[in-house]
């Protein structure tokens, strides 16, 4: 009897690489796919020696061909940080639209169940707090963040269309802020930015007055939620995140204490459409999946900081890639 086989797009990214680890540990054969625009082979190099793992260097915005049977598809290919999607706006829109279309078409052809990775950004700068799955959001489609927010909103719409019209087995996860080993430094998100600045001896940059809030979920908890949702029978979006909310000012102070740094907090103007509040309502995840986060922030931050301390000076100072965006 063959192992179940899963395709994971965005496999060389932060979340994708952890998903590869989890599904191999669960006894699956894993097909990883990534075009490596923001992913890094370093995240999955430990898997290349395994017979259960194979890798395709491919852009999902183009036609996808995977020979053989597939039981599941997890579509996690997408830039996920403001610096990325402001630099490569068209690719961001294409992976959320064309890429999702291609993955859904593959799921239809292979009769595979597909889980697509949506985001709390579908809520935009929310007028409802905490955010429930029934909230439709407050998104500026022509603002700088619109390329990411609207790509994800379209992704959800086409996923439901494939479910309703083609009877494809679909699942939709709305991911809130997640952290852990293998995050990219200097990508514009608060946690890796703060730790990177502390390790380099720089002041920590907080935008606005720091009163805006985020809630941070450790990656192992998120992966557990993803796995449970994939294996469930629920087809509508489910929030997965940690509802333990904290202001970015207080969070910066936590990082300074964790890293034993003498740096200060440097305040800069708030970016356009930056969400003021971000906190998931996880009632559905609790009731439907029996899921809630287990790792508290102090424990998760310690593990993450230990990972970042292993990076070389070159890696600590590496800036986001300069993309040749016009060729897309």
C-alpha cells in the first residue's frame, strides 16, 4: 500500500518548510514546489536525502504538472511580508490568482483535497475586534497593501467557486501572525525585524506610537491547526492564530529584555493602511478542530531567538532581495 502523497507549494518558505517536516513525520510522501523568489533551499536541504521527499523548482503561476497520484495539495506559495509584496506587486497578485487557479485545476484533475493559505489581511484594517470569520473586512483595494489583501480575497472566492461548481474538496485557513525558526530577517514584519535589529546592536523601529496590536502564534501550533483543518470536513474559512494580543511598543520592550539589549525604541511614521488591531477569534477552531495554541509567547520567543543567534553575520545583515520584477 502506497503512502499518501501531498504537494506543498511555497515549500522552501518559512511555513512551507515546517509543513514539509510535519507531513513527512506523519508518513506522507511530500512533493515540494517553490520558485525560490522568497523561499530558501536552506530551509529544506535536510529533506533532500529522504526518499519520501522530492522538489520541483517551479512557479505555480505557470501551468503545474506533477506526475503520479496526489491525495492532498497545500497552497502556501505567496510573498507574505510588506517589503516583498511592495517590491513584487504583480507576482503577488499572480500567485494568489493564477497560482491558486492552477492549484485548484490540479486538485480537480487529481481528485485531491486542497487547503489554501489565506490570511488575516483579508480583514484589512478591521473595524471589528477581535476578527471573526463572518467579518467581511475593511480593505483598500488600491492602497499599497491591496495587492496582497485582494489577492488573498480572490483566492478565497475562487476556492469556494471550485468547491461549489466542481465539487473539489477545499479547505481555507486564515493565518494570523506566526513566528518561529526559519523566518527571514529584515522582511518588514515586527518579530524578525526587532530580533535582527537587537542582534545587530540597532535601535528597534516601531511605526506610529506603537499602540497598534498584533497577536503572535508559534509555528508548531499553526502547523497543528493546518493539519487538523486539512483532515476535517469543514469547507469555510477558519482563523488559526494566537489570541494573546500585545501592542507593538510592549512587544519591542519584550524583545529588548529577551535579547538583553541596551538599544532604544525608535519611532517612525505609520505606513499607509497599516492595521491598528489584529486579534483572531478562534471559537470555530476550538469547536470544529479541537484546536487552540499551546506554546506561550515567552517559550516560543526563546526558541526563535536561539535560532536567530545561530545565523552568520552575513545572514544577519542580508537585505531583502532586489527582484527583477519587470520580467514578470
